C-alpha cells in the first residue's frame, strides 16, 4: 500500500501540523457551567498529527476509488442514476439561496419562498395532485408521510383500517414504510404478464384496507394497463391509492398518477429531477395529495397572499405535524426547480420518451444473449435473467463482478425477487447511443466468456482495489481499516 493510501492515523508523527484554526472570535465561556462534567474531556482528543499534503493526498486517493455518474455509465435498475446537470449546481450556489437561514423574516426570503411555492405548483401539475408538501427528506420518508396522512384520513372518518396492500413488484421500502406507519402489509402476487393480479387484489380488499401502494410502471418496467380497474376496486372498498413515484421518469409529461386514480404520490427528486443521490446526504421526496387529504398535510406549507407575497402557512388544524426540520432540504429543491425550468413541459416529456427508447433499445439488443423475463415493450427499465448461465456454474453475481473489470457499475441484481437470477437495467435518458452500445457489447462479451471460460467470471474482478470478497464475512465482520486494501 502506498503512503497516500494509508490511513491518516498511520501517518501521524508528533509535531506535524496540517492546519491552524483562527483565533476564537466569540467570548470564552465556562463549559462546566453549561455541560455536565461527566461529558467534558479531561485531556485532548488523540487526533492524528500530519502535514497538509498528507491529508490532501489521502482524501484525493479515496475520492478516486468512488464511482459516480460523473465517472461513467451507471445502469442501476430502479435507481435512475441520471446525469446531474451542472446548471443545477450553479443555481443552488446563488447567494440568495445558499446563504440564507430558514428562521429569517419572511420578508427577507421572498425569492426562496417563491421558488418553493412554484415548485409545489409544478409538482402538483406534473402528478395531477391538488397540493404538495416539500418537507420529506427522501422517497421512503415521503412514503411514510403519505401513509400517515392516509391513516389520519381514515381516523377522521371514525374508521379503523389496518392493512396496506403491496404487490410483489413493489419497491422494498413500501412494506417497510407501511410497517413503520403502523399498518399490516398484505402482499399480492403478479400475474403471468408481470402485472397486478386483479383476482388476488379482489380477494384481499375489504373494510380493513387502508391503501394499496403501487409503482406504475412497476419494478419490472411494465405499465399497469388495468390501473383504472385497480383504482376502482380499492376505492369501492373505501381504501386509498398510494403512488410510489420512484419510476416517474417513464411517464413524466405523458400521464399523471392523479389521472390514474391515485390519491397520494411521492416523487424521488434524485430519480426524476436529476438531483444528486447524496451518498447518505440530503435528498428530497415531496408528497402530493388529492383534496381529500390536504387537511392532513405536514405544516407549514408555502402559501401565497392576494398581494403576491409568500408566507409559511401553519394554519392546518388536522395536520400530521412537521416531518422534517425546517421546511425540507432547500438546496435539493433549488436543483429540482432548476431542472424543471430548464426543460419545460415539452422537454420533460422528451426525457420520458428517451428513457423509454433507451431501455427498449438495450433490451432488444441483449435479448439473444440473456433471457428477457417479460418480453414486449418495457418502460424506463427492463428485467433480464442470468439463469441460463447456471449450466456453466455461473450466477448473476459473477456477471456483475466481471463488469467491474470493464469500469462499469453493475446493474441491480436479484431484485425484484420474483425473477430468478434477476438483472435489472435502467439506462436513463441522459446516455448516448455510443455509451449504450459499449455497455451492450461488454454484456455480450461476458455472456460469451461465461460459456467458454467460466473460471474467468468466477474469479472476477481482477482490476479493482480489492478482489472478490467473502460477502457473508464482509457483511458480518467488516474490516474497516487500511489492511483491507
């Protein structure tokens, strides 16, 4: 291991200094009067002592190990890893957006409030909803928020509804969100075409049905053609329809969840509106609702007075309460707003059209080499199976590991669970035909290697920082220091 790859602590030598803090410019205080003595240090922290150049080289070396959308093609199915336009970053750094505080007087942040108000209106228009909250910090957080509003709605009517129906093609967060919201999850199977089985749905709906959570197109990349009938079945039972907006990149500007019969929807702004995926950092999962659910929206929402000024409306007596500190992750909202304004209505429709075109092109070219689980027209993503390679002792995992040697992040594997040896690919609209062809050619080459030289795949990857790990041990007993590299 080179020195600049070692941990900073291993480079530490007494007396080395990388950075000097400026003199304190606030009055000194007696910490013992503010913090219990049991929480105060009795001696300085054992921090590493290194030169500035060592710190820079260490973190630069680590950054080069990361794979991101700016590095290369990222065909991670269901995650919509599209390019993040740099104009979004430029606008988010405008001083009027980046250097404000949420507790400033409303009169001093009218531009920010106006942006949030307009974004609420835009998302409502795109999804066919009546009102939107921008508070949720992620898609799953939006799911929980929507489910809590559904729960409040039923309780306001004096009804006790305890069950949420989830198809087996749903996103994994759906049943988790329903459980956290206090519901029991009922899973229903897909039919042979990969769509919701209507008879299975009819058999489980009833007076205890709170909602159906559905992604359309679903996680197989297929549009639920009978969505109007699905909505009718659930509504006639007194339940509501929740739209998981994770796959909105396939329908944006073409059709709307509200027109399909959905009552509440969340959007993953990192998937649909090109905001960063964060890596554990800030995200956004705005939730839109039909009028029946607006009394239960988290508060506050941004509203507009007759004189054209904007304000934070806390007057929502039946609100489920605040679900996020302040008013949402504002910097992410600015990026999404910029994306929408850059494309406009016609451009957003083209985004969806190109996403669908790219997915169908890839599926058609790969069909002779991999089993296409549900042939026909897909939407923004498609599902293949690697089970035909089992005859050579090869699993989908081996194909994914081999892809790493060609500089690609593998697609999603083993999800959804109802496809054996699943490979789920989503190219997005932002990739060129040349990029798609290069990836397709690599997948074809790997298919040929599996048949002629399976050992090559079984021992891959060869060119990564670490070779193939014992995944069970890596999960149960991870090694988190430099000895792993």
